[in-house]
C-alpha cells in the first residue's frame, strides 16, 4: 500500500525588487522608438513614432520633455507629407534634446519605521 504525504508549506521571505543602480532617464521609450523608426520608412515609421509618443504620455513624461515631443510630432507631420529630410532633421533635434533631459531621482528604501507603519 502506497501512501502519499501531504505537502508542507514552508514560510518564504517576500521577494523585493532590486533598486536600480543608475537613475532613470526621461524619454527612454521615445528614444527607442526614434531608433527603431530610423530603419523604417513611411507609414511604419509614423506608427513607431506614434507608439513612442503614446508610451511617453502613458508614463506621464510628455510635460517634462516638451521639446523632444514637439520635434517627434514635427517629424511625423513631415513623414506624412513625404519630406524625409525634414523628418530626419526633426528626429535629430529630438535625440539631442533627449540627451539633455534630466534623470529621475532614485527611490530611497523605506526605513524600518515606515515599513512597520504600513
């Protein structure tokens, strides 16, 4: 006769997310969309840039990086008009402005008192 024992549950420690070592830069998704749009032309590039703007808006960063956002919007307008040279200039301006974007401060770990009071 074979008997199976009930599994025992052992307490486990909560998993904590590691604190990032580098500060978070504003417009990371927008910069990535600009990089991906470099390889695309026409409607595909417009769609990629619009997705980057949507991610930026969803992250609440649009009001913090207005110059790059305006430059990407000008690039979208130029691409729709078929002016790829003007779009390239606008995207170059957006990348340059994103380099100047400030970094977000790192979150500080909660003190033991703050953890107990939750």
